[in-house]
C-alpha cells in the first residue's frame, strides 16, 4: 500500500512525501489507525508544527536581541520561511565532517 502525504512548506517549496508499507506493516497500521492515511498526515503535520514553533521562538528571540531589527513579522510562516536555518541533513553532514568534539 502506498500513501501520499500532502504538501507542506519546507524551504519555500512544497513537498510531497510518499510512504510505502509492506503488507504486514499496512495491516498493522490499519489495526491501530481508523485511517492510516489521515494518521500519517497528522503525524507529519504535527511534527512540522512543533518544528515551526521552535524556529519561530528562536527567531523572535534572536530578532529581539538584535538592535538592528526594527520590526518582527506577525505571521509565523513568514518568520519561519525567512529564518536562516540549516536542515537536519545539513547539520548531520557538518557534524560528520567535523568529527567528534568539533563544531561549526
């Protein structure tokens, strides 16, 4: 069974995520979720919402501490999209390249 998870905004681009479950995984997920598709969509969107909250709080804190910042957007998505952040994959790659005990 293949489920399509609808688009969400990441780095100012829409993203589709496809999850393929084997027959046993599909049966197991259907056992615990009335709608496996809806469950997967909700799980991903909730994790994205939590990350957006983290990014928003971090950016607002940074902007408040920056004397050169004259205004802070009221729109959470605008703040997240404008944030100069690295993806988890980028951070992981940097950590692997730097080795233990080193940071960028």
